[in-house]
């Protein structure tokens, strides 16, 4: 008994220094929950629900080693949740409590503080030239368009609190909404839907915080920007110099109303997306 107890303590201690990423895939006909992700005391876990499905998804947590689980979040649509930390070891899983159709997919993530690599990830390499000469200086397509560009988050993932875009030479009283979409085009994070006023300093990055911080699993994401008018310019991605990025625009958006799903671009169209990063 003592040996088993010591082994259990050692395992828990080792797990506290490790990250956890669990892929979720549950058919509507299944009564089996996802694999659980171990989260140490005061650790912050993130759960992203994706897929094409109908029903009710429960995000559940156990604080007694998996003997019993309680539902802490519940959703009937794709969404992302950052779970409040608890002061003990816990297990987090997803359960398709009332599956109707389709397959519920997603990820559960925990990464220890300090293991996230860089402090920011950009859509293009930044720093080779002065900001005032970077890319093309131009205005957005208007308030009904969302401009998208991809960026890659490597392993072990990244806790993001906001995004930034590079302003151009002309500033005004525009407001801007930034959003982040996953590889399928589902929204992951967004800034205030009322818009944030663009700053007065030309050729500088403007950072805007997400409404809620989000943990990003490794993979491809799309940084989106929507601008209230076409006065303020931004330093924009130029096809001829940035060959390893895709960028383009989505039409038919309504400014101030969050667009939750987009169709990601498959090539790069010049001057259709600002240079930016997540931080």
C-alpha cells in the first residue's frame, strides 16, 4: 500500500511539470466521454468545442482522481472556455450528454506557466525593415469586410491575451475589431464588438486585448480585422514578399455583430490583410 501511495504521489508530481493536450471526438450515439486532461493545483485549462453536431456538450471536472465528475460548463454550440483554476489536482473531460446528430470534436489544453515559448506569434516575419517601409500602406475594404491572414502556433501551444495590427501612415478616428479563427474558420477569440479606436501614431503596432484570454493549441489560426471605415491605413501583406502566408477578405459582415464562422482563404491576395500578431 505504501509503495502504491508513493508511486501515485510521484506520478502527480511529474505531471505537474508537463503540458496536457487532449483531442475530443465523440459521435452523437456514444455515451463514452473524452479522455481526461490532468490539471495541477491552480492550473488554467482551456476547452475548445468544434465540429458539426447538435445536442448538449458538458465540460466536466473531477477533483477526486476521476471517481466522480461534475459539470462546470455546458453548451449547445461550438465555443471556447477558459476554466477557473481550483486549488487541487483535477481532471477535465468533455461529455456528449444529449447527443442528437453529428460528431462533437475539440481540444482540452493545459500548459504550465513558462512553457509557452515566444511572447508573440506573427502572421509574417517582423523586424527586417523599418515599420514605415513594411509591406504596402493601404486602407481596409470597409466595415462589411473581414480581412484574414493565417499564423502558426507551434507546440506546446500559447496563452494569448490579445492581438495587434500595424497601422499605416494615415490615422483617423476609425474603430477596429480583431478576431481569431481556428483552422476550420470557427471563432476562437475577439476584441470588443463595439470596436476599439485606432491610435494616432503612424507606422506602429496597436495592441488590443481579447474580451477573454484564450489558450491556443498548436496549429493554424486566422487573424481577422474589421474596420469601421476606409480612412485609416494599415501596413498590409504584399504577395510578392510574403510567400508563406495566405490572406484574403470575407464579405457580407456587419460591423458590431460578431461573425462566428468564416471561410478561410486558400491563397494570398495582395493588400487584403494587415500585418499583425497575437500576444
